[in-house]
C-alpha cells in the first residue's frame, strides 16, 4: 500500500519555506504540480494499492483515515 498525503502544491511549499530545501524541493511549482497530478492519476487507476489522503484537515482526522487503511490491510 502507498499512502499519498495530498496537498495543494503552493500550500505544501509554504509549509516548508522556513527551512533549507533539498534538491527536489527546490524545483519549480510546475514540476511539483506534475508530480502531484501523477500520483492522483495513479491513485484513481489503482485505488486498492494507492490511497490519496487529503491533508487539509486536522492531524487527528488524518490519523483516523490512515489508521482505517492500515487496519484494513492488517485485517484488524
């Protein structure tokens, strides 16, 4: 299973603006948007394997979504 934590690229980049960026993080918004669209496309094509999780909610809500997917895989 792949968990893809989905966020708008501009919002995601804003979250990391106050730290030293690695070589991937330094790439253009266009690059990051292409990568995001690619993951979203794969999540639509392979919904049993790739889970796109919107991260525009609270940490507790995100945790519950992750827990649900993991528990399902582990059959808990």
